[in-house]
C-alpha cells in the first residue's frame, strides 16, 4: 500500500497536479471569481476577461459572481468566510482597502492583509468630466464659476470621491459631494446636468468624451494618460492629487502556497495572451501585474498617505455634506 501511494503521488506530480490542504489535486472543480460591483462596470469586465483566460489555463470553469454593495465590502466579507482551498477568489479594488477605511467605522474597514494576494492586475485613471454645454471647459473655470458646485462621485469612500475632495479643498473651490452607485449613474448625472462635474474611470467615460458630450478637465495620475494626451493632470495644475484605481486577485487567508503558485501561473499566462493585452488597450487599462507583496506594500502605503491628507485638509469622506 505505501508503494501504491507513493506511485500515485509521483503520478500527480508528473501531471502537474498540486496538492491542496485537503490532500486532493488542484483544481478539483470550478473556481468562482467574485466581483463586488455591478455587471458591466470596469471591475466586472476585467474579472470576466481574466476568468476566460485562467479557466482555459487551469482546465476548469471559472464562473463570475457579482455581489455588489458597499464598494465591494459585501463580496470581501463573503470571501473571508470561504474555505481556503483556491476555489473561491475575488477581484479586489484598491479603493476598498486604501480609501473606504477612511469613510467607515474601524470594524467595517477591509484590510488587504486579511487575504492572500495572488497578483496585481491593472490600473485605471480617473478623469474629471463636465457637460460640453456647461461652460466648464478647463479646471480654471471651476474656480471662476463663483458658486458652490456639485461634484458627482461613484460612491462614498471611493477614489472618485477622494480625488475631487482633495482637488476642491486645495483649489479653494466650494463644492458638495453627491454620491452615486458607480460610474454609469455618475456620468448620467453629468449628462443630465444634475451635477456640475464628476470623476469617473477613463474607460467608462471615453465614449462620451470622444463623442463630444463630455469635456475632460484633468486626470489624477502622475503623468498624462496615454489615451488623453491633451488633458492635463491635477499635478500639472499645481495640486497634490494622485488617485487611481488598482485591482488585484485575492484568495481567503490560509490558502496553501502551492495552490497560490498554480493560480499565479494561470493568471500570468492569461496576462501574456494577445486577447488579454488587446482587452487592456480597448478598455484603456494600464497593466500593473505585480506580485502580491508589492500590492500589499502599495495599498497600505496609499492608505497611510491618504489618511494624512484627509486629516491635513479636514476632509470628511463619510457622505454628502
């Protein structure tokens, strides 16, 4: 019997099988990829593109399940209670762990170190947009408006909110935050002139920008976005506002190292495919396919930096004022 067991183990190893904590070959069945946002948004599209490629690489189905709510906190809470066997994953947004903790009580904050980070994915720049007929064609027009402006956000505790709160405070522009549940309703509010401006992810806004319905005022990246080369950054305009949306794939804490390694291999193979590279280009995403340790370092560093800035400028991210 020991000889048979040893032969079986060698056979699994030769076939590329990894042993999970349960002693079985990984993956032993479908792998669920959770998305904490509504279908059709940037995070959802990214997750589905990843799932298609990784499923082919792993040889099992990878269904995508949307559990929207609280900027992804509901999906993160569900994931933390799943078995750490590699069959339950999530696309986690940086804003949930680097910004949302500044807007919610400590017991509701999500900590990236409570998960196993498999890999970073990409970054998506925010762009501040105004209606083409609003008379707000440049950042300077906001200060010259001579009135309190309404700025739409993609939700409380998001990068959309933080970027605009910081910009308005530093520029001395009176403004009121109006939170929406995602980029699409925030853009709809700008198009309907219910709000004056909104910061949304570039991939979601580019169609309306190219169609002439929206005017891009600034981006919140360190350098000009390659897809909007004529639009200045807030930094260029003299404001210390660097906010973007990054994403990573995570698993429950305690997932075995060999399982994490197999998942990393699958996602790296997906990143390298022509179809996935084309997906990034079409959705104006900047690849940021770094390892898990780098993700933790960057996101915890951003949380510390943003915490200092909201304290310095007296910003309350708790909701509309």
